[in-house]
């Protein structure tokens, strides 16, 4: 015989019904792990909102004002995330443009041994964490450049 059960109304904090874990998880839009006990990402926020709707008491549903406020908060979080991505892309493009403008210029930098070096930038590379400049036989980070000078024209 098939037993029919009715859902038990849930009251209290929705977070009490969402599984808890101490292990950081990766967010869908990022390779960065989520911070345990830290800020909620948009995926976690949406899961909480769905859980709240799923487990609400049918005889006392969520207030429309609360629902609209939470939806507005979700939209704000989503738009801020998009804005942060656009800003990161703009910063990356600006750093690449700055590095490419140094090709053919003379730069002074501190090498891995802590010594001041000077040389002409022959190439800019855009792999890894940030742009690097090829000077002589070395690849140096753009952040390690201490001084930029015009390269003197070769004597004829």
C-alpha cells in the first residue's frame, strides 16, 4: 500500500534547511573558491531564495514585498558581478596596451638577484598573471619596471 504524506510546513530561518559545509566550493562563474562563512555568491543567494519558496508555509506564504526585495537584491548582486568582470577586462586591456607601448623603449628594472638592470624592450608577452617584457635574455614583469627612457637612435 502506498502511503501519502503531506509536506510539513517549515518555519524559522531558511538557512537552517540549507546543507552546511566547511569545505570551500568553487563558484560557477569563477575559478576562485568560495569563502567558508564569507560572502554569499549569486548562486548561493539563488539557492537560498528557491529553498525559502520551496519550504514556505502554504497557509502563510512569503510577503510579496519581501519577495520583490530579495529579487532586487539578487539582480543587484548579479549586476555588480558583471560590472566587476568588465572592470577586470578593462584593466587587463590597459596593462597590455601599456606593455606593448614599451616595445623599443629603454627600461630600468630590478632583476631576480636584486640588481638594477637596464635594457631595450624587444617584446611584450601577455600570458600568465600579467604582462611581461622581454629585455635582453630576461622576461620581467611590468610591475618591476622602475624607469622608462627613450631609446637613443643608433649612431651612423
